[in-house]
């Protein structure tokens, strides 16, 4: 099971739509902080703060290449979140399947009457 604190950090990081856009763009390949900032019409300082949150949550890495900071997605962090969500998806699927079976049984009893 995923460490609770690490999962909290990932969920907090993804709670912001700007950071989700950055993650989506990084899923297409590496980007500099400037490239991440550009379509969002934000300053480099603002983008750097968002990148820092994503990096602290373990979702991305940031590497200095000359004067630029290049960001890359760390897909394993998202895989851990997917696994956590999948656990609860299975739980709700089984509950909903049981409810469906109970409703069908009730309907069949009513049809027999």
C-alpha cells in the first residue's frame, strides 16, 4: 500500500488545474519551465512554484541543463495513485454489482406475484 503522506502530497499537487495541465504536457515529453509557463500565460516565477510542488510530490524531476531547467514526468508516482484508486474502484464495483443483483431479484419476485 502507498505511504499515506506520499499519497497526500500527490493528491494535493494534482488538486490544482495548472499543475494538472503541466503533468499532461509533460506526458508528451520533457519541457523547460518556460515551456510549461508559456501556454498558461504565467511568469517563470509562478511556473517554478508549481513545478516545485510537483517535484516535491515526486511527480516530476527537474534537471539543470545549461541555463535551463528541464522537467520530466515520473510515471511511477502516477502508477501508485492509479493503484490506490483501483482498489476503491473494485470496492465500489462489487457493491454496485451486489445492489444490481438485489434489485433484479426483487423485480423478479414482483413479476412472479
